[in-house]
C-alpha cells in the first residue's frame, strides 16, 4: 500500500505488545487497524480508550471473530470491528465487511454480524456438497470454494497437493459456510475442526461457542480438540483456563443445554491449562492442542 498508492503505514514487530500498539496508534493518528481476534482481546485488556481515539476502521481476520469480542471492543473503544476472510492461497483476501453506504432515501448494508462479508470484486464463491461437490441452494451449509484472479496457480513442485485443493479453477478452502439472500457469507466451521464420534460429525467450534456463552467469558477461555477413542472413534477434550469455581457452573449448564448429547464433553474430559497455545498469526495452534490433550490423558 505505501508503494502503490502512497498511504502511510505504521509497523510494529510484535502485535502482542498492546501498550506499544496503543502508543503508536495515538502518536501517528492511525485510522485503520488490522488485527486478529486474539490481538483484539489483548488490546481490550491493556489499551486505554483514548489510545484508539483516531481509529475509523478495525478489521479482524485470520480466525473467527467471536461476537463477545466484537461487543467488548466496541464497548471499550467505540469502534465495532469488521470481519474479513481469506487464506494464503487466495492472495490472501476473499471477502470483507465494510460500512453501510447511505444517501438520501437509500441505504446499502455493508456488514452483517457473524458474517465475513461479501466477496471482493472479481472473486466468486460457491457452496457445494463436501462429498459430491454439487452446488447447494442459497442458504444451505456446505464446503466453500473460491475462484478468481487472486487464487494461486498451485503449490511449487507439489502437483498432487495442488490437485487436492484446485478443481476446474475452484480452490477448496476446507471451510464450511453458507451464503444468504443478500450475498453475505457466513463461516460455520472448518473441516479440520470436526470429529467423527459414533458415526456423527461433531463441530468443535460450535461446542466452544456454547461453552463461552454459558461461562460469560469475553475472551478465549476454551479450546476443543479430540483424541482417539476405542469405542466411538474419537472423544472431545476441552482445554480451558478457568478456575474450578467458574468451570463447575458452566459444566452444569452444559449438561442441561440444547446441544446434542454427542456434542457434550464429559466432565472428566476438561483439562486446565495456564494458557491456550497460539501460532504467531494469532490462530489457535491446533496441533499443539491435540498434543496437550493426549499427554494429559496419558498421565
């Protein structure tokens, strides 16, 4: 952006240093902040409202933006984060929410809560059956495919891997999504974050969302993974950072919740950790989650 259109940009090497970020935003009058939900949670805790007084736009990506985080950020700083979506193979942006367009006797909605927005100009998305790849009707949930000039040509010297994710120019994101009547895309889960338990596909993210809802936590306190199980194929393990006195009421509410029985982790499958593992990008480290869960259940 600085070299192509001359826009000013402020860089800092570590996005997990909230006080430094807040000072830079304030010093340079930054108007656009690009972050991940994990980074936003840190800013909510440690930045002052006046630090972000110049911000007009806050864009979050890399992982799902929880509604609880969005509300908490807006309550503290007066700016509601907008969620975007992309992946490395798509250069990397695919969809984005933006502000509404308003004029006399006219309003065009630019964003919807819990959505990742509209595809960027020139980019097409398609929702298909994960097994047959047949296109699905509007509103139905399925596998998200992306096509456009932003999609990579392939993985260098890895034709077999390329063939797995590219089909007739459509890139398989591995995400489960739906498109509504207004063209807004909603991500519901990732194929890699499902477990097959007793023959049923169980979505980790929906279990996590329910646990956060029941606990009232505004930042990530639960992470769901799975380990092998001799009887049912897999079983859910919940890593959490809550103290026992706050966890127990949450587990009791979970048992009474409307989640299907197979989606409810047993009380003895909750593992306390000091902190959840994250990658440098701000995403949960799924591989490390599984390693911690396996080790905890072996001890």
